[in-house]
C-alpha cells in the first residue's frame, strides 16, 4: 500500500517593517535558522526570499506542526534582525530591479542564461511533495491529477498586485513565472521511460544540466520518490497551506484507489488544462472553469465542491478531514488575493496590504 507521505516547501518574503519594502536579510536569517532546523531553511535566488521545507511527514498533522514551527522560527529570527516575513505570491509594490541576487554559482548560472526573466522572477510559491513507492506509479498518477491543478490553484491565488499596480489577476505570480522555459502544465508521458528519455535528451543537448531545471506545475521529482505540486501561490495562512496539502494528498490517494480497481480518470491534454489554469489565474474562485466531461463552463466554486466529493472516501483514511474542510472557509472568506484586494480597497495604500500579509502569516505559528 502506498503511504502518501508529505513534504511541504514555502517561500517567504523578507520585509522592512518601516518602509514595508522587500529587503535583503544578507543570509543572516538562513544562517541562524540552520543552527535550529539544519537544512530545512535555505536561501533563494533573491536575497529578500527565505525558503523553508519540512522533513518527510507521515500525515498532514505532522506537516502542520513543522510548517507552524518553521514560520515561527523564521519570523523570530527575522525580528532579531529588525525584519518581518510575509507569505504571498508577490510583494504588492517592491520593484525587482532594486533587489539583490544571492551570490551562488547556481544562481549566477541561471541569471546568466535567463537574464531579465530570472532577475525579475521575484515570486513566492508553495511546493507540495506526495510520496510514491515507484516512479512508474508516480507518472501514471501525475498524468491524471494534472486536470485538477487549476481547481486547487484557484483556491490558492494570492498575488493580485505587482509593482504598485492592481494587475487584474488573482495570481499574477504565474504570469511572471511563465517567462521561464519549461514551466506550466506538462504534457502527458506514456511511461516513466518516456519522461526519462525526455530529460536525457535535454541534458544531452545542453538545454539543462539536471532535471531540477524543469519547472513545471507538477513533476515527478528527479531525485525523490515523489510527485511535486508547484502550481500554488505561497498561501498567507497556515490553514490554507494545509488545505492544499490535504487536497493534493487526497487526490493522489483517490487516483491510486481507482487504479487498484482497474479504473482511471481521463488524462486531458495540456492545451485544455491550460484554459482552466488561465481562468484560475485571472478570476480565482470567482470565475468559471470548463468541465471537459460536460463540455461546458461551470462555476469554479461548484467544481471545488465536486472535487471535495470526489476525494471524500479517502480523506478519513488519510486523517486529513479537518485540514481539507478548511476549503469551505476559503470559499466563504475568499482567497488570499480576494482578502488583499479588500484591504487595499479599505485603506487605499499598499503598506496596509503588507501589514495585513505579515500579520496573517503568523496566525497559528508556534
């Protein structure tokens, strides 16, 4: 039986509490955090970003405890440097041109190759790993679960602002990341050999030096026995993060259960799923997504409720009922993007939005 173990990575912004601008922490937060959490806290390409990652977690309860603790530690250490952390897909007003790049051969190489696309990639995401016994099984599940990515992504939208502008998108983060090669919804791979041959060809032709330079919204991880979900904006609240972790875990378990019954979900083409991804980025949970089975538009909220019904029979077995139930709260209170927009409407300035993000980030952190 597959255990569907979990790993969660979040990227936080480092903020000056006075100007509310993104600011370099000069790796001091990372260095201090590594003394407490070893390699669970890392630097990122931009110096205003701190990345955290849990260990391998048995269930969502363990993942929640680790993420809560990591948010708390990083926030405390940021405070000691006179700084704050915030969790959102983009900073509301800071300009990337003013941000420093971390000195590291890997980042220099990426900037050298991707130029402006890399330098302007000042975004913050959530990555969720779900463990699989075999890579063969992982690619089979990854093909099918692609269909559901826009639904979860719509719930996670948390980046409506970019460089002091209301972009009109609920997730502008994905639009920024689209400038990178090898991003977005991947194609279907008929087998793990098919995928490995694709990777080998890219390496052989000097397109990439390893499979980590494949930045799709979902990938069978090149080094771990996991499927890695990479489509979500970094959520403001720990409760939101855990709802998405639970959803991804439940989707994998449900599709696996169908496989054991010699059934499977239809694997739709990248071109079709991309239509839904675009709608989710633009409208969040307030738009319509396409139901490809019915070949018609359906209200996103209704499709999310259908998704909850679809996975319902595996949720209790996984022990993630409380976490997944938070999805109803998101449908009620709006996504991070909806709440950021409401704060901006109320106050008319982006500093208030940053304050809101930084305070929400610490709810439940301990």
